[in-house]
């Protein structure tokens, strides 16, 4: 046998042998049962086996010789993590998914998830963060009570460790530490950075946070930026593991102008006047009251009064607290009366 015969010639030879083989002479056994119906005529569209001409409901004809290489699996949309099953996991909460269904925006939301949402910080996002001098911080305690705060510093104070990790410093501030307290109870947080000056664009970063000591973090990351105020050190740092990162569109972001160079900035000052003083008059009101404003206990913390209105909660058992609460209500009534004297009544919905 000649092993150098071309493969095409071998196939042609095989087909010739099969064609020349005499017809089978054995009788065909009689099969009982209904006769097979005649094959329907081939539809006109089937002449062209391209997928574009096949009508809906018909699958295209299988590929001829040979189909041994499986088609590659479809890749998930950008930004979506493949889940345990064949379908990608949709970002977002169950609540937002329910509202999308209710308001008919599921398709629009899926397009945003696929095109704009990542589970990490890409290169453009990391560069954007490194240029920003401020961000807004949203946290909540273990009951879901929310707080929104503001952080500012020189470019890079919100420091990118890697594509999935951010850190920022926390200082003494007013001593309340509402954000840190919430993070201690509930690690979920949201960060919003907005460039008001150049790009007029925003970036949302949602993730899980943990509180880290300054010395511990600097030992792990010696390249952390030094403090912009000489001699000042962060009390602690917040380390954020990124879970979601996505754009905030420019449509309603105002274009601001920077203050002239040389304008004094009171980083780290403890001077009350330079920090804003009593801008909203709350300190003066506290002096008139003779103490801090009393916040009524939350309904979950204190049961209602038996026999009282549904959901009624007394402000406190302390007589001084009752007095302060009553004075607060009187002040509110006086303000309403003064406003009513200045403005004529125009109806409840006037």
C-alpha cells in the first residue's frame, strides 16, 4: 500500500468502492404496524442553511463534516460574577430587583449591571480615586439606622492598596465616631466620590469594612501616605474590601471652581470658630435649655405605655428630661405661632 496517497484520493476511492458494491439480494422482512408517513417537502428556507434566513422556531441544520469541536461557553456580561449555576448572579439587592420588576426597568437595570458595574476597581477607577480630595461615606448600625458623613484630605488620602482594597485614615474629630461605631456593628458601607472640578463624574464603591490600627497597617503597607499635618497620626484606619464599583453619571453634577491657590485650609484645627462655630445655632439653643436636647428612646428599645396611644413612647422617666422635652415642644409651638402671624392662612393645601 502506498502510504503517501493524498487523503482526498483515499476518500474518493472509498466512495467508489461503496458505489460499485452490488445491491443487497436478501428479501426485506415484512414489518407490521402502520406505514411511516411520507416525509414532508423541504421548506424553501431550508435551501440556504445560514442561520440568518431560518424563520423563528426552526433550528439551523447541523454542520456537515465533522463537528467535533464544541462551541465555546458564552462569557458572562462584564462585571457580573458567574454564579454556581449556568446563569450569572445579578448584582444588587432583592429589594431593588423587586422594584425593577414592579416598575418595568429590569431590562434597563441589567444593561447597567452588565456595562457599568464591576466587583473590583479597574485601572481608570484607581486613577480617579487617587486624584480625589473628598468623598461621602454611608454607614448603618446593626438595626439599619443610617448615617452619612464626609471625608476630605489631600489627593490620595483615600488610598488604593490593590484592585479590591481601599484604606482611609480616621482621626479624633468631634469625638463622636458615628461612622466607626456603625462599622464596628455593621461592616457594610458605601463610598461616593464626585469630581466637581474636571471630569464632572462620580464613582460609587460599596464593600465591607474593618478597623485596623495605624501601626499594623503601616507595617503591612510601608507605602501608605504620610499625614499632611506635621506631627499628626491617624487613630485608626478603615480597610474596605470592594464588592461593587460603578459610575455616577454626570447629568446632574454641578461644575464647581477651585478656590484660588494660597487660600488657607484649616486641616487639623481645633479652633471652634475656624471649624464653623455655632453656624446652626444649636449651641445657643442648648444653653437656653440648660442641657443637651433629649432624644426620645427608639420604639425597639423601650415599650409603649400601657393604655396610651398605639406606639406612644415617653421620652424618659427622668423629670428633668420630661421638662426639657416639654420646653422643646413649647419652642416649636411658639415658632409655628409666629410663622402663622406672618403668613395669612391659605387653606391646608394652599
